[in-house]
């Protein structure tokens, strides 16, 4: 049958099929033109997955840099004394040597100034909260301010100013005070004592305020011996 034209169907003489075209066991790995072949898979942005052999260790940070960051975060909240910053650094594990270096530098450039801190603290707490020198001295001591530095700042608050502030506090409280004059007297003296006023200053301020309030209160105030009470309170304290 040499003269007959060759059949082109699926017979043995047909052109060989494309490799694996009808192979039911063929996988995508056999055909690199299909997804899932030997080509490297790409992420969402089309970049080939990188071969990561293990976690990347972070570069250790300089201890001085860490210390400076801690100080700046503290100072961003409110002014701080040197002792307060030193305490914050110690809590974070900063060595004494590095802490001293950073704080010395802050002293040099004026970022830390305990004297200015003490003056501002006295002014703010006296005018805002009505605190007397004794209470202010205790607060400055708690914040690590040197005794001499604290005394200089407290020296700007004289006795006359302290007495005027005590009287203003009493007048404000008397507007809403209720009860018998003796009870009101004890409460107001106690209030001033908690703010650090000496017994003599507190008793005189309350006595004078009661005397100006009403006839009944003035009669009670007349019976108060401020000096004797102040001495008694001083002995008790």
C-alpha cells in the first residue's frame, strides 16, 4: 500500500504526541510551563522567596544611647532632678559609669538644673496647691534635691507670703464650711497643718477668718488664745 496516503489519526504512524499531554500521572512538576513546576514561586509582589537560614540577630545598641533615650522620655513628662533620672536609669539596668557620664553631660548643657527645678517647684506647688515651706522641703528631699539647694529655693517664700496664702485657703474653705464654729476651727487648722503650715500660722489664720465671718464665729474666735494653742501643738508635734 505504498501508494496510499499515510493516515494521520491516532495510529502507530501518527506524529508522537507532545510529551506527557495525555499522561494521567503527569504532574505540574514535569512541565515547567505550568504553575507549580520547578520555577521558583513568587510572593504577592512577585519577588522570589528568599532562602532564610535562620533568625537575624539585632545589632546591640550602645548603652549610652539607651540611657539618653530614657532620660529624654522622662524629661518629656516633666522636669526632673538628677537623682530622679539616676533612679530611672538604674531601674533599666544602666551601669553607674554610663549613667554618670550621661548625667554629667546633661548638667553641662543645662538640661539638668536642680536649683532651677527647686525654684520652679516651690513656686508652682505653693501657688497652685497652697503648700507651705515645710511640706515643700519634704517634697524636694524626696526628689533628691540637695538640702542647701532646697533651702535657697525655699528662702524665696517669706513668712508674710506664707501667712497670706494660709488666710486665702481658709477664706475659700469657709464659703462651704458647715457646722459649729469649734468643729469648723479644728477642720481648718488640720487642713493647714497637712499643707505644712506651722501651728501658730494655721491657728491665727483660722481665728482671723472666723472673726470676720459672723457674730457667732467672732465670739468663738475671741476665746482662742493662738499663742497658747500654738505652743501646745508644737509640744505635741
